């Protein structure tokens, strides 16, 4: 399977190079990692989600405590050495804790969905335009330098380092 993928990639590059005068590569990960405005936007998105994630952590801890309390009550309800009234009280407590646990799990699920929506909205509102800007810079740089094909470095099996325009893209983005 891997050999087939390598062969197909090599064949594609060969066909492209027959028709293309100039090819370049871009290290997308490096560009985004060194794109200052993009990283500021990532931090903004993380900061908007952080309070919800903290609340999720507290809720998970509460759920863990409820489960531990329910296990303790279960052990009490099954202890033959205790009086029946103590075991009945423990059984009642188990039923009460099951209801509390279900409520907490529902709240946790709602908070998790809210955090996911906030992150998605932040990505669409803050990150997507910056990714589009990076793509535009790649296109502009390609036109300026007569590059006809730009490939993502991660999907290329081998390319000479001279073909990499990542640093030029980063320089333009961070102007």
C-alpha cells in the first residue's frame, strides 16, 4: 500500500514537472507555527474556551466524588453486620446519588457542547480568515516568482530544500 502511494506520488510529480516550469513546496505547519497573527488568534480562541474547560474540570471532579460516595453507600447497603434501617438509608442515598449523577452528567455534556461550539466559532471567525490570508500570500508569491505549482511539503516524498518557499511566506505574513 505504501509503495503504491509512493509510486503514485512520484508519478504525479513527474507529470506535473513535465508541464510545469517551476514547482515549490510550503511547510504548512511551519508557516502557521511562525505566523504571529495566527498564533495570537489561536490564543484568543483558547482564552474564550478556558473558563468553560475549567468548569468542565470541576464538574468531572464532582462526578468522580458522587461515584465514590455512591460506592460507599453501596458497600453500606450490602453490609450484613449493619441494622436494616442503616442499610435502607444507604439504599435511599444510592437512589438520590443516581439522580444527582444523571443531572451532573447532563450538565457536563451541555458544557462540553458549548465549549466545542465556542471553539468552532472562534476557528471560523478568527482562524479561517488568517489561513485564507496565508493561502493568498502563497498565490501572490507564486505569481511573483513564476511558480506554477505549490505542494504541501508534508505530502511530498522528497523535494530539494531550494524549492521550499515557507520562509518567504512567513516573512510576508509577519510584515
